C-alpha cells in the first residue's frame, strides 16, 4: 500500500480532474507546482505561497545534496520543516540537472559521475544514492535518477537512455526503505513514440503510485511535445497521477492537460517576474513599458492576489524601471497566483465537461496581447 | 491648526513617550520608521510592513522627483495609494541626498543645482520646489530643503549652512499650499552646540508641528552626536515631536531616545538583511557563519515575526550561503520587526519609569554577541 493515493474525479476528453492525497495533505489536479530549487521560492515566503493557493511544492535533490547537504536538511527535521512548508512536497532526483548543469559528465551503467558547477567537486549519483538523498530530505513524492537525452538525438542513443532509465527505475524502487514516500518512475524516449511506449510499458510493471514524463521541452518543436506526450500518457494506468516535468507556460499547461497530464512544474512564473513580465488573461505584460507609467489599473483586474489588489501598473512600472527588488516579489506573487488559478479553473471546466471550450477561450485571451 | 497633533504621554528623564496623530492614522513614539526610499521597502511588501507593526513609513522626494516624477505619483493618486500604504507617511526633501549623492553640486542663496546621478540631467531644487514636489507626493509629514554639511567643517561654513537652513525653512513654510501636511523644520549646526541652539531657536519661532535634527551621523565621533543632539532637543518645545534623521542602530535608537528624541528612521534593518546580518537581543548574527549550519533555533526565540516562527538558523544560513534572494526578505522582516519591537518596549519602559534600567539591560544584551 502506497503512502500516496490518487482519486480520478472527472474526465473530459483526455483531460482529467482528480485529487492526490499525501502524508502532508491533499492537492487537487490538474496541479501546477511552484519550484523552490534550493528549498526557497526565490522571493516568495511560504506564507506568500500558501496565500497564492499552492498545493504541492518542489525542491531539487541535485542542489540540496551539494548545499547544504541532505544530512543537514535531515538533521534540521527534514525538508518540510527546513522550508517551513507543511503541505505536499516533491523532490526531483537531479537526473535532469546532471544533464543540463554539471560539467565533465560521465555516465556508466551504474550511475553518473560529474563535476559540480558550484565548487568543482567530483560527485557521483547512482539510483540508490538518489533515493538515499531523497529519503534524507523526506518529500512526499520522490523521483528516480533517469537518463535525460538531448533533442535531436540518434535513435540508438535514445534507446540506450531508455534502457538505462528503466533499469535505474527498478533499482530505485528496490532501494526505497521509507514507506511514506511515493516514487514516480520517469518515462523517457525522446520524440520517438514507440520508444516512449516501450519505456512506459516497462515502468508500468513496477505498479508505481504515479508516473512522470521527462525529457520534454529540451528543444523539440512544440507540437511534437504534445503528440508524444499524449502517446505516453495513453500507456499509463488511468488510476495513477501523471506528471510532466519542467513544463511550462499557461498555454503549455492547457496543452499538457489536454494530453492527459495531471501535474506540472515550472520556474517560469518566478523567472518571468525577475525579468519584469506579468501573466494576464489577455497576454503577458512587459512591465518596463512606458505605456504603463500612469496606468491606475492593476496588472489583472480579475486577480485577487496581494499585488493586484494593492498596486497599480504604474507603480509596478516604476519599480521595474528602477530595478527595485520588490518588483520581483510582487510579480512572483501574481504570476504564481495566476498559474494556480489557471489550474483551478481548468479543473472546474473538466468537472463541468467544458474543457475544450475553456481551453479555446483561454488561449484566445492569452494570444490577444493587449492587456 | 496643524494637520498633525502630538500628545506627550509620559517622560522618564529626557526620554519621552507620546502619540502622533496624522490624517492617515496614529503612530506611537518613540517611533522607528522604516525607509522606502523609492516608494518601495526593498524586499518587504506593505503587508509584511503592516504585520511587522510599522507606524510611519518614509520615502524620498529626491528619488521620486527623478523617477517616476512627482506628477506621475500624484496622477496615480498620491504616494499612499502608489505604495499601497494607508498609514502615516513622511517624505524627506532631498537636501541630504543632494549633499551625499548628486554630482556637480552648486549652491546659491536661492537653492541648489545638481547633476542627477541617475541620468546626468541637471536638476534644480529650491525650498519652494521641494515643497511643491512633496505636496504632489502627499505624505503626512514633509521636510524642507536644508543645507547639510560635512564633519569636520570650518565654523564659518557651518554658520553659513545654518543661515541658509533657517532662511529656507521660512520660505518652505510660506510655500505650503496644502493644509493637511505637517512640515518639520530641520535643525543644522554641525557639532557646534551654540550653532545648533541658534538654529533651533530661530526655527522654533515658526511654531511648526514638529522639528527634526539633521546633519548627524556624518562622520562625527559617536559621543559627540548624543551630547549635541541633547542640547538641540533641549531648545525645542516640549509639546512637539522631535525627529532625528537617518540614525541608526538599536543602540543608537536608545541613545537618541535618552537624548529626548521621538522619531528616527534608518535603512539599517534592510541593509543589514541584504548583507545577511540579523539583529538579536544578544548581538548581531552573521548568518553566513558555519556555526549556524545545523542550528535548529530561530534567529531570535523571543521574536514573533514570520521568519522566527517559521525558520531555523540552519535554513537561513543555507540561504545566506547560497545567496538565495529569499534570505534578504526573511531577514528584513525580522530586522524591521526587531526595531519596531525595540521601539514598543522602549515606550513601555518610559511609561513605567524604568527607561534607564531598560536601556542598560538592553545594551548589555546587544553587547554580548553570543546569540
């Protein structure tokens, strides 16, 4: 019996609405999960996150194993207590970060050796070590070490990555000693639908509490993503949650849901905030633009976040122009709230059987770009 | 009849406890006033400020006249609405900033011409223009343009600065057209007690709703500050609030109160936070220190701020080491809360007639440095 349960509450086409129950509480799906890579959401406090309506929050084992070290987090009471977040949490294994960040990466059948981009130390990750780290951290959902691969890639290389990913997923499950954490195997396979299907079928044999799709948003053409993702999700068991890793924009969120995805994470809301961009239902605002200077309206007059109920576009434009650090916080609060609300509204549309119309209408608004 | 009233509620030696009533609500004294130079508290939202217990909040006319321009702030509903702060506000005139920041400064009897350090534009401030700008901004308390002077300085130069400051204060009062703003003349005079007294006596003739002491903390020896400040305050009317500009540390706050000061502002709580320092009753913590790495205790176990009730020293040390931007916010929240609480406790001690013992005990704690 897994520590995590999933209840599918409604479907509308391939889109699904459900509920995930973890030892640290529930989260509704489709879920957008804010990312606190180093156990901090850049410029949002956990109080801000709670107010924004966050369900599941992410952190990253690759970063935390290096600083402060997973033993420090464990000794300080685990990741929940460390971050001050008592809701559901998920940690990524670091497979993607080894691929995208680390220098001098050398893979072998047993694991991967790499040079830390932080301090130049040579580090080693194996499936067993990735589980050990994440058991010390103590998130509710943990991820196995996998083999991510670039796009485009030779078919043979993708096949080898799939084989490694499957073997490591099995070893990861075998390495688990805690019973209160749910491990989600990750489907790889590049943009080869047949390799995705093969990988997914092998992983389904593990009877895992949930499954993830990795290796998307690595440079492939947009439409390719959704077709391959849909094929992948189609192989996964209906009664388990499906997590698309590291994607994406508001439009991507809707596309992933349409392809049968239940959970997504992305750093975009806080990254866009740092660059002074604000999401709205009528396109993304570049807050530095002069046209906002005397605009009394909030960023989004349909949003109930602290930023929109307190400040004008003119004020945010002033802070953006001056590069005042507060604007990062204020726009992060708004952008995260925007994504969480998009997830809630998507859920309601699925429950009401109107997802297709909701998606069309929402995408049309996002494309207007005259906010 | 002034828009601002002050009620002296208790005295203990030269220390005073009182209450300031403005069109935007009350503030108790002694007051510590957080500084939002560009109409933003660096990394604290106005919700954070309210939770921390802030009374009066500062902004700066010198910065706001340049960006976004006082007309923009006025058109967006004034500084209160612009910042989203509905409590009492004070704006500084820019006299100190012209002296400390601007290039190519040229003073004449009528005002000062200077080159903006922001965009190189040549700008002009006169007493009348400083009032005009601050009337457009709309703070409850406004400051006249004055002539700040370096330390040490020739006596003749200080005398001329005092003459200019007095003349400009008179012109500032005459220039006021709004009746809902209180203008506090600024006493200058360097570290010459007799010049301070002469300046104060001349300004008292204006029957202003409050008075400020400027030109302190400009490089003079510490003890000199408090002796000269006490002499200055001694000349000011008992029934009007006294504001020491731009000072200082927790110990400075207590010294200023002991010298009869009612209001103080300083950027130190947020600046220290940026450099990863945390105030505590037992000295200042350097959060980067390795000794905090596995410390489960909060920064200050007597503090009820969101940072101390949520996070361990170990977590803050991790964020400090990684230079995660959240640590600036978390330590700002704590440091500002610390200063506001120090002000409240100081007030209670004065009301209870135990200020001297409170100050001795508090200073002893601050000096321990084994937090």
